C-alpha cells in the first residue's frame, strides 16, 4: 500500500514538473497574422500627372482635402477639354468656416468645394461620373473619402485581397498604394496622355 501511494505521489510531482517546464514565464503570443493583401498593389506617386487620387477613410464622416490637393486637381482638370468632363467645372459651395471633431482632436475647414471626377473599371468600358463635395483644410493631404460618400458609390473594399468593387459601374476599380505613405488609394480622375483617349 505504501509503495502504491508513493508511486502516485511521484507521478503527481512529475506532472507538475513537466507542466512547469513546458510553460514559459511569459505568455506565448499568437502568431502574427500577415494582413498584407494590399502589398501587391502597384505603387503610385502622390503627384502622378495622370491621376487625381483619393483615400478611402472609414473613420471620416465628411469628405475633406488639403488646399494644395484642390489646386493640383484643378490644374489637372484643366487639361481635359474633351470627353465626359466637358462642361464640368469645380466650384465653391460655401466659404463658411467650420470646426469638426475627430480622433486627432478638432480640425478647421474653410469652405466646401465641389469637384467633378469619374471612376474607371478594370474590365469593360465602365465609367461613373461623380461629383465630390468636400471640405477644404490647410495642407496638401489627398482627398479623404467619407463612409457616406463611399456608400453612395457602392464601394465594396476587400482588405484581405486588396480589391475594391464599385456597384455604380458593376466592376472592380484600380487600386494603388502611395509611395510615401503606403496608403491605399483610388483614382477619381484619370488624365490620359492624350485627352481624346477618354472618348474611346
């Protein structure tokens, strides 16, 4: 009986020692998931002469842009004198100064601007003319597209595969990755080398 009880105690001690040896002092971290579905996207310069870029921002309640972005976008728009952009010009909706509260604190805007654009599809001849209403801020940051605006376009973003589908044209749209920031963006105005290419 004594030997049987002693053997049981030894087995318990062995189990405890085995558990202590197999359990590290620090908690084991779960394997890091590689969320890199967007890294295959082509890089694009923020000042690419053939595109006006916009960044999808799910934390943004209103479209906003930097003044330098607007000036550059208007300059590029001026190069289009044919195709679907004829007669469509940017204009000020209001010059009212407003303050918005966000994650980074308060931000001041100096008016609301409407800018014409269009979205191209990857397949076929899909083309969706769009009018973008956006609040202007100091700086040069690209247009940040709000949830409401993306909803109106019917954008479906797949973060795993790095794709964006547009219900408005029933097609996937080109996505890019900005060189400086790595942010995913889309082109809201494609400036071909020859403007008449938009007629094709």
